[in-house]
């Protein structure tokens, strides 16, 4: 808040005036002594007595902010019993006594020693008492009085906020309330005009005004346009003393923003937009953008676009990009440069939200013409048909014509077209195509019965640009010719009883033909001429693609002949007709009196005539005995199978050699001759085998075997491993290689149990008997200690 500097001189003058006023008030702020024993004569000579008063009270006043050189006299206390001889002492107590207010104990004068501020404290309550100076005996009861601090205009007005922000719609009417600003004054509102405030506007005319008494800011001009000026800075002053000269003032700054209303229609910056798009563009591709400008903001500036007329209304569409407020013209259908090269559109832009108060400013829309040019593109060839179905007869030789596909270049230059078959669809290469005219021919004979349809794809491409190509499916139907003779369909076997009924058919047969229906039925059945002369059976064509077989004889004997083969000639109805001879096998079977089949097995008669049941049982028993003997022989043979590798009894690896000395441990390589670990039969590099017969003798390579007296155990073991890996006569399974080398550097010490049975150990190994058959050997070695001792 600001205080006018021009008032400093005025304040100095007021200070001098206040000092003079304080002296006058001090003269008034005194107690007057009461009259003791003062007599007055009344009417008719009557003597009147005035009552005694101990104190005469009035409120004391002191001006705030006094800055004179001497303390301010607030007032004087005086008792009626004070005769002026100095025996009475005045005592002051209460708020500020002795600090702010001091009293002359003889005269009773009260002075303020400090500058007072009414805004800090408006009044003080004090207690006065008169006592005997010598004995401090109270002469009168204590009494309270009040010292009020009298206000002066020493506080300027202060606004609640240093800066205010307010909004008001643009084009508001004159007098529209914007905001109310409020200031406060710390001075006493009940004394003078020190706290009486008046508001005025220092900056912001002529756009705004302020009410002097309330501080309400209002618009002062009509039709303020946000698009012309959006923000205004207004300075408001609050002045006390009712706004008169000498009053203090404070100011605040108010920022007023005009909010937007939809008072402006959208407007295209130009009347015609030119756009272009390739004919190769796909639907949905963007052709261009238009934008109508609307100075309004927010929802008031939202614009939507529509195509309302034009010859391209069916080919194009427009959408609104609400982020950029643009109309996006997009392709809706495929274009053809050769058909139509230009299109015209009439586009309308309109506001979405319209304020009814400003409808008179409308219409809130605008239109523009959009011209779109179609650009020529190098398009791929186009086939005259989306697909082709061609026909060719089967069994034709290579080069037989199938048909033709045709494509053209839709571009104006009409490039030459070349054709090729997609070999992924014709892996067996049945067809070829002329690259010049698209004629398709066969490269080999086609068989309809093997494949009736061939589905291939043909590519057409421009000669000067192989990348411009088109693809069309071609279905080729192989037409049937009568190249397959009919044959007898299953079943091709029948039965006849030994005593057949000649009027009943043995079987009704039919035929099958691989050709289609046009070259198949109707089938014609017949017998060869030689069968007609000596018929055992007859055939009747039923003329419905079936035929019935009848027995010509009245009896058959299956012991003499158990089956008959009847050749049947079958012809189809194709052109030229095809025929074949199929064999129908007729078996002779035994039947009961009702013609029900019993058995077709001719061996039953032979068995019944030659062998009895007992003979058959004896034969089966002999066969079982022979099988048992064979099984026993094989079992015994397996049990006596000799080992695969022959070891002699003298093989040192199967003997336990006992030494009296312990040696130098595993690292001692001189206490034992390693040559004793070698197989005597393997010295020459060959170990005989019994399970296989070697094709050739394996000769060890020189330099691999260590010397017999070598003490290098590592070399010895590595040599044996290398021999086993390279030996072609080695068995195909893992064989056990026995080594006497336990390893080196074991921290556990030796695990050998040799001669442990003769040591004087106190350990009990009887628990080994409970460990099962796998530990039987150890149990016998260690568990027999007691037995040995008993025997001794």
C-alpha cells in the first residue's frame, strides 16, 4: 500500500496541533478536591452542608503517536483531603503503570512516557489510591479509571490483495459487474473520518469504472472486442478522510481479461484450393487440406467441414482434424486418369457452437471451391476377366491348345504386355503360355482320371517395367474321353450250392468305369461265345447297369471241383465303346435242405476219409514235445556260453600278490613292477576273441606301447585306452578293463582291505550279515573272526 508523500508536511502541522491539544486536555483531566465543611446559606437563613466526595472522575484521553520532546500530561489526581502539606502520597497501578504511565506522588500529575498507538491498544485501565506518605496507610479506597488513546489518521487504507484477476465476457453491456475490490483502514471508524474510504480509478479509463463506496468495478464501454484487445490493466485507489485533501490512500492493480464469445464466423482465406492426387492412390489416402480461420477460441472456434456440392462428391470425402481445425480431403473410391482427370468440390465450413445472442452476426459458415487434378500413374496391366475357365480334352499330345488370357495396359502409352505362368501353381509343368499373346498350350498328355482340374496362375507384366504386373487365376478343366473300359465291381466272387435252384440268381453284379457318366453307363453284360456253347452258368442283363448270374446245372460236386471261373464281357455306352472281360469266381459249397450255406471247405471230406481224431491228437503231441526239446537246448546253450575274451589261468591280474613292506605309498613308483599288470597274451598287441571272427589281424602301431619295465602309469593307461578305441576287433559293447592303479594323492588314504582279517582290530563287522547278498563276500571275510579264534 502506498502513502502519499505530499502529506508529510501536513502531518507535521497536525503533530504540532495535537501537542497543543494535549496540553489543553491535560488541564481538563484533573480531579478537583471536594469541599469539607464548606457551609452555604440557603433560603430563610438555613445552613446547607455539601456532601464529601473522595474522587472526581472523568475519562482521560491521550493522543496517539505523540512525538514531542517532553512526556505528555495525561491528567491530574487530587484528593479532597490533600491540604498541600506533602503528607499524602499518590500511587498508580494497573495496565502500563510505571512503564507507560508515571505519576508524581506529590502533585498527582500523570504523564505518558512512551508514544502510544491506538491500533495496538485503544485504552488502559489503571487504579489510583491516596496513602499516607509516612505510614503508607490508605487514606481512601482505591478506584479505577480509564485512559483512552485518541485516534489520529496515521494508517493508510490497505487492500486485501496486492493484485486482482478478473474475467468478463467480451461485448458485455455497459455497467456489467466485473469484480469488487475491498480495502480496510486500521484507524478508528468511530472517530472522525480517518477510516472513511472512497474508491476511485487511476488507470483503466474509459473501459472500466469503479463505484466510490463499494469498490465494484464495472464495464464502461460497449462492444469491447477480445480479438482487438484481450487484457486490460486497471489501478484502483482507496482514500480515507472521505476522499478529502489530507487523507491517506492505497492502490491495487486489477488485471481484467475479456473471455471469448462466438461473435465471429469462420472464413476461408482464399476462394479456391488446388489439389492433386495420383490415380494409383488407394481409398482413404489424403488429397489435401483446407482451413477456415475463426478468430474465436475454444469451443467457439471449433469448425466442421462438409462437401455440399461438386462432381467429385462420390469420389471424395472430407473429415475434420480437430487438433489443427483443418478439413482433410480424402479419396473414397479408386480413380482412373484415363476416365476422368479433374474433379470439383464445394466445401462448407461451419461453427459447431453458435451463441444465440450474436446470431445477427451470422451466418456462421463459409464455402470454398476445391479443384482436384488426377495425376497419371504407371498402372499394372489389367486382365479383361477377373478369372478364366478353360477346357481341353485328355490324352492330347504336347502343344494342344487350351485357351487364351488377355490383358491390356490401362495407361495412355499402352505398353506391350508379356505373359508368364506362375510355376508355383504348375509344378509338373503341364502347360506353357505364349509370352506375346497369352495362348496356353499343353506340354504333355493329360489324364482326366488322374487330375480333372488344373488351377494355375498367369502373370501379365509390362515389357519396359517388370514391376508393373498383374495376376489372374486360370482353371483348366480336362474333358473326358472314353479311354477306360468298365470292369466288374466288387464283390467279384459268388457261391453256389451243390444242389442249386436254377430259378434263383446266384449273384447280381454291377460294373464300374473311371470315365465320367457320359462315357460310362449304360453297361452291357454278356458271356464269351465259347461259354455259351457249354454253359454251367447263364447270365441275364437286367438293362439297369446290373446283371444276374444263374446256375444252368442242377447239381455240383465240390469234391470233384470246388470252384468255377466265369468270364463276363462288360461294355460301356461311350463313343467309341470300350469293353473288358472280368472273371467272376463261383465257389461250390455245401448247403442244407433249405439252401442255407453250411461249409465251403473241401478239406473236411478229405480229413474224414483218411485220418481219425486220435491220429490228429498224436501228431499235435509230437509237435509240442519237439518244441520243448528245442527250448531246453537253447537254455542250456546260453548258460554254458564261454567268455568273450580268453584269459589264461596264469594271468597275474587275477592273483593276489602279498608284500611284507608297505612301500612308499601311491606316489612310490619303484616298489612295484608295473609290467606285472600287463596281460601276457596282450604283449604282442593282440587278444584272441571267441565271439567274432576278425576279418583281418590288428597290428598295433609302433611307438604307442610303453616298455614292459616302464613305471609311468599314466602312459600305460592312456595307451590301453587308445588301443581299445582303435581296435576294430573290439566288441560293440563296453568291456571291463582291469587296472591295479588306485589313483594318486588321495586324502582319504588307502582303502585296501588286504590282510585286514589278520589284524588285531576290535571292530565288530557282524552287521555286514544283514546287508544282503551284495555284501556276502565282505561278511565272510570280516565276520568270520570269531570262528577263526574258536577253531584255534
